[in-house]
C-alpha cells in the first residue's frame, strides 16, 4: 500500500524550501551554524502538502540565534520550561520552533517519535534520512524509532493512530506491540495534550478505523475510562457516519463539517465525539461527565453541546410515542445540537422538519409582545409555557393562521 510522494531532485527541493521567505531568512542568518529543518514540514513536502508550521534544530546558543531571527521576521517569543526550545509565534497561528542540537544529528533524530518525522534537510547536506522515514512514508506506515521514545513521552502512542489516520495507512506491528505493553503510561500525560491529539484523530476522514485499533491495543479505554463494549458500539456508529451518512449530505454541508467548532475540533470531529462518549446503551459505570468518566479536557462550548446531544438522543430513542409526535420535543430539548443528532443518527429525512421548527421558533404567528397584550400575562415562566405550546401547535399543524393562534392562546388563558 503506497502513498503518493512527490519525486523531487535535490535542486527542486532546495528551490521549493528556500522560495519561502522565512526559510530563506532563517538559513541565511544561520549559515555559520549547524541548522536543519526537521519533522512534519519536510514530511509534508513529500506528501505534496504545505505545512505552515516548522521545526528547526540549531547548534550553539539558540537564544541569541532566535533573537537575531526575530529582529528580521517579527513575531512573539515563547519560551519553554526546559529551555532547549524557543518558539516564534505569529498572530495568524503560524509557529516556528527552534530546538538546540544536543550531540550529533543522528542522536537527535533517533529521539523523535516516528521515522516519518525524523527526516532532516539543510541547504548544504540536503535530505538526511537516517531512519528510512521516506520509505515508511511511501508505504503509508507509522513506525516508532524505539519503545524508549514512547516511554519518554507516552502521548506518542496516541499520535501513532492520529498520524496513521492522517495518511490512511498502517501502524507497524512492532510499534503496536509496544503500545499494547505500554498503554497504561498514557495516564501520565496531561488531559490538555491528550485532548488535542484525540480531537485531531476525530477530525480525520477515517477516524473509526484507528479508534478501533486504539481500542484493540488497550489505549482508548485508558483515555476515556468507558467500558470496552460501549466504545466498540460507538466506533461502529462512527464508522457508519464516516462511510455512509456524510457521503449522503449535500456538498455545502460536507464543506461546513471542516469548520472548527471549538478547541480545534471540527464539526465532523464533534459528531464523532458525540457518538464516542454518549452511550448508545444504558451505562455500565458511574461518575464523571454524565454517566462516564472522560479523561479529556473539553471547553464549555463542547460540554454544552454534548449535554444537549445526549438529551436529544435519549428523547429520539424513547419508545411508546410515535416519532412524529415527539419531533417538537426532540428539537426543543436538543436546541442547536438538533442537526448533530439527525446527522449522527442517520435521520437525514427529518432535516426539513428541523428547518421548519427553526422557522417557527424564530418567527411564529404571534410575538411575545402580542401574547402579553392579548393575555395580560407578565414575562415569566407562565408566558414561556404559553409560547412553547403555541409554537408546538403551529409545528404540529393545529394552528395555520394568526387568527387561529389568537383563539388558541385565549383558550389557554381561560
């Protein structure tokens, strides 16, 4: 299984890299140092993808070097506790990371996470691929450099699935075997870092395949503390969403799914998250968010959306009353999460009903002021109930005109 990789001569690669203004400036300032571009930027060039962020490793005093760079290109300095890395960040989100070269280049590259991220380049030495990363990239294969590297930063275990999903490839057997042995170490990683990687995985086009791998390898249950059987069912629903439902959506809605909702989580990723941690069956454990313990740190916007989705899904699944007679309550309870529910549960046939609900909710036959004038009811819970019942009657077709709406609320008042 091969991935498309650009075939570039040394001259073409050098021209492509130095054609970017920032690269040209940085290598000019660092011409008397050992200076290399490494990691994702180089990897993505060979995938035909432009990566705005980049990592450099540089010999000598990196503080002095980065200050010289910043005088020319601007940006804000971000210093890290360890002191071996300094970042220049820009308002548009672009970041350049500079790390101090400790020891030889070979030693530095051998400490990185995966072979595809251990490729370096410099104008003088050109491509340096000591770990056969280009071959792994060509074969769409994620391979760790050593189990010790996974131990030094356990988040790399989750990143293996995220990178595999990004290239729709495989994870080398030895790497998966190491993860199966070391998966419990993920608990040492901060919730913020885990959240970012998990969200990146959920954003990917084929997340279900790699969530299933992470579950099989014992990593996913350590992150979410959700029973295996529940996660297995949820991942099956995510697979259905990715392989069937999304493809049925209009192209405009598919494009909207790529937009960011919160915390760099796209709407597509949000739908997968709603399926992943909202139980499709009665919960097996108690505690944490809702009925499950979730070891990820979510924004208030995401938490609110999940809560609304959970309520709406429970109402959608409630038996005993015809679905058509429950649509108003489903839309009312789930609010802005209603479209999520219809999409993730494959009920695209109800989208027009939701659009009609939204039109009625935003502008019915009577305004709040009209109702107050007719009923003399003051603003408060009673008025709220009248408004809901009026809109419900209009949604269900029991009221078809303003005159009928007036008679309806007069009857309610009486």
